[in-house]
């Protein structure tokens, strides 16, 4: 199983950017528009997503990925983007960034899901 960490800022009101509640009763959210490939997205189904304000700060939100959709975002250099669908989990908060951490990294790349909560079910 794989996981991914994304730098995800906040808007002026303090809400996480590019985050949409899809089904409240199931805590199902959508996060995007991420410039990753379909193969990258598919390898994360069943894995975990973590949203961080910066690589130096622990995750503020995230959960278990149930699927993804491809979208077109004309504002990006690569307009074909991915939105991840995930069920939010408390275990996804306060997790340390893993993976790529160079200055320009906005995502971790695929990382092995090896936090204790990731290894259970």
C-alpha cells in the first residue's frame, strides 16, 4: 500500500484549499487539482493522503483514498489533473512529512504506507 503527502494551503478565511465535502454522513472528501499521472493516482487507491500546510509542519487533514477522477484545470501548466476521493480519518492528522522534501517539492511522491495506522485494515 502507498501514501502521498501534499502541501495544501489555506484561503483567506482559513479553509483548506481545493477540498470539497462530498458526503457528510460518510466523511467523504475530494482533494485536488493535483498534477499527477493517472498511474500515480491509481496506485494510491486503498492508500492514504495527507494534507500539510508545509513540509515542515505535520498534516492537518487526510484519510484513506477510495478513488480519483481526472479533471481539466486550464490554470495549470499541465491542465490534466487528479482529484482524490477519500474518507477522512483522525489517524491522518499530525503526521510527519515523508518522501521528497527538496525546496520545490509540493508533494512527497509515492511513499510506502508504514505508519502503524496504515498497516491495519
